[in-house]
């Protein structure tokens, strides 16, 4: 198989990435080869962070055994507006999620790596917000694991 890269939306919790999609090539290929790699980037004016996750695809089918994990995935993903768009972009009409087969899955994380860099500004930046680096969420949690903080 050839590598296949597509944008996805995910939520991070308990050493897993929770995701949603509809049937298609991405799901077919992950079912055939569950070893996957996900890259997440965050670029800001003077700094960037890249996190690469290696893991195993696990489908959360609508069964009694996985119903609670599927509900967790839905709860986590719904914390972002239009969370379903990356998984349904070809089939969405009028801004409403389509009534298609919903495939929830998680990626059980085996390894995380990444890089972080800060470019030294030429002059002190007095425009830094009060929030600063606080509250960046999932990427901060993953990058702290990479950087050992």
C-alpha cells in the first residue's frame, strides 16, 4: 500500500486519539493495516511544535462491548464546533452532518515523538496575551510527554 495522508479531527484522552469518519479509503486502509501514524502541528509567530504519534487503529463499532468508548469519543469530539466536518466533507450539505454510517475509532498510542522550536525575536514582544502558553490543550499535553515536562 502507498502512504495516504488526510486531515482528521481528533480528541486526546487516556493515551488515545479519538476520531470520527465515514466509510472510505482511509477506513479501508486502516482496517487492512491498523498500524498508523498521525502528525499534528501548531505554528505561531515565533514558535512551532510538531508531534508525531505512532499507534494502532481500533474501530469502535456500535456494539455492547464498545458502546461506552464510542460515547466517550462522541463526547470528546463534540467539544469542538463542526467536529464532524473532516470526516464528512465530501458528503455534507447545508452545514448539517449527513445521515451516513458513522465510524468512530481510536488510535491507541504506542509512541510519541516531536520537535519544538522558538525563534528569538529581534526585539522584546510586548504583545503577548495574558493567556500566554496556558490553555493550549491537547497539543501541550502531547508535547509535554515528548519534551519530558
